[in-house]
């Protein structure tokens, strides 16, 4: 990552910036942030934002409380630094997901961005505040803006600079991170942790992972006890079937050739960080390679079915079946989904709505999800078109023909 002085010199000379350089400069700008008293004392996250012209040069940048206390970085940038300017065709970079009306009186940053008619926004990390988490992205998607979740070494710096809620500016920050690291050692599956660190673009050490979980609010403290969010347990803990009902994903190869019995099903109930490896093994057994064109849509279908499952209520298994010509993915429909929502899924017209937002965030961090909402479009692109069917007992099945 380039240093701050070289990036600011590049900006002053009106030289074009890469996406990585834009986010890096936004990060450096975020370190100037001042409190806006939206959060508890000493816990305001650092936020920086930047507008890039269509020719690749940086137009302007701003940080939290840039000109006035209480103004978010995006507001300071658009309403103060670039007030009255036409931003059509520009890109917006921000280190933190824009706020929504749930936590903001007056116009939220997400609403303000939509009004500018900017069509591309790059976001460093999702807001760990669960009142906002993923809602900003969903609002922007809904209004036709292309959202690019950023994933590179800068994300780790952004997360550490935010040090949200319990951790930011806390003198015991290092001690708290060590406690979380000890929990990772004692309770997390080592293979799951190693897989996560190997595939993450921004989290490369156990210490980084501890900081990440703290920053996001995925681990918390109740007096002397550390509380690990259930979705984090699903991602990293060993088998939790008894705690989370039918966690298992059942892989079944139903092919039956002359003189050969049906192959025995494989039950996977380990940490979800490793579930994609189990799926890859299943694909390999039925002759599908990862460089085959059909693999991408199949992977999207599997990831969608697994990350969005209603683990804490569902009693039915999730199945992946191959019958010799098609692969089907079977899952219980979440109880919160209305018939209208289910029909939108069946018609491939549903809006992005993460069933388990923390699992989705963890999945995005290791490349299982690229752009939220893109999965169904990838699946829909398969020819012949995949088919959804719904049973009377609210079981949804997606069938994709591969032969």
C-alpha cells in the first residue's frame, strides 16, 4: 500500500488513481476523524470518504466531523466539500458502510448518496452496528447503485482503526485481543481457522481474526465471560448439531449403474468455514471440476442455501443430491419468509436480504460471496434455466441440469 504523502502528491498532480489507491487514501483521511457523539464516549469509528472523477483523478475527500460536529464523512464530502456539484459518472469510496434512516435523524448518508445519482460505490467494511449492518448496502442496491465490497490488506487497517464500541481507545485493547485469541485456540476448529486465514485477503493472522471479531461486535463480554455470537460458532466451532438443530448438510449421489448400489450419503456437520471443501469434494466425485463453467453457478447455489439457512429454527436437513443429470439443493424455507418473498425467489426476482448477516459477512471475507445479490443472477444464467419447486411443508428445492 502506498504511503499517504505519495498519494496526496498524486492527487495534487491530478494523476489517475486505482481502486486500491482510492481506498488507501480514504483510510488515511479517516484517521483525521473527530467524534460526532453518535456512539458511546470514545467509541466513534474513524471514517473517510472520497469522490473519484470519471477520468480516474480524485476530486475531493472528507472524514467524520470534517467541518462540523455530527456530520458523517459522506455528508461532509457531498454537502460541504462538493456542495452543488454534479456527481453523475463519479465513483464514491468510503471506509465504512453508509448509515441508514434507522440510526440517523434527517437524511441518512445512504439516502444522500442516492440523490447524487452516483452509480458506483466502494465500501471498505460493513458497519458493525447491527442497526445498520448490511442495511446501507441493501438500500443502495434497491436504488440501482452498484456496490463493490472492498477486500484487500486495507480492510484490516480499516477494522483496526475503527476498533468499534468495546475496543476503541480502550487501554486494555491488547489484553482483550489476547483473551479472544485464547478462545480461538481453545474453542475454534483449527482447520477452520487456518482455512479462513488462508483465503481471507485482509485477515492473515490469529491476532487479526481476534481484532476483526471484536471490531465487528461478533464477540462481546458479559462481566468476566466472553460471548461468541451463534453465527460465529456456526462458522468456526466443531459440530454443534445439538445446539443448532439440523445443522448437517447431506450430500447424496443417487446414480445407480449396472451392478452398483446407490452410494452412501455423506453427512457434514463441521464448521461452516470448511463446508465449501466438502462441496468441492462432492463435485469432484461426480466429475465436476472447479474450472468447469457449471461450477460457478453450482457453488453460488450451495453457498446461498447454506449461508442463508435458518439454523436456529429449522428441523429439516439441507440436501445436495445428484441424480445423474441434475444437481438439486433442498432447504427448509425460513419461517420469516412470506409467500410473496418465496415467489420472488422462485422467479429469481428477490432483492438481496441476508438470512444470517454475520455468516454472510464472514463468507464474503473469504471469497464465498463477491457482491451481495449477485448469486441468483449467476444461477439464473445457466441454460436450461434452473427450476425452483416448493413443497406443501415449506421445503424449497433448486434443480440445476448439468448433463
